[in-house]
C-alpha cells in the first residue's frame, strides 16, 4: 500500500498581481481573508500576493 505523498509547495504563478480586496484567492480554491495588518502591508508595498500565498500554503 502506498502512503499518500505530501504535496510540495510550488512557487506561485501570480506575477505581481495586485490584491484588490480584503481576501486572497488561493490556487487550491480556498479564499483566505486577509488581516488588517496584511492589508496595510499590501497597501504600503511591504508584501505581495506571492508572499501571502506562500504563508497560507497547506500541504494536502
């Protein structure tokens, strides 16, 4: 019997896409609400969609 393989994180294909609202749509279909601080950091260009996506990645 084969054990299920943990999905490895693959870098996002988001290329400097702006975050247009208070949520981040993740590739696996989840919608991640952003905290007030994350929204502020995006607004100040201290973080981006790629970084946030990597933070919220969950291996299967």
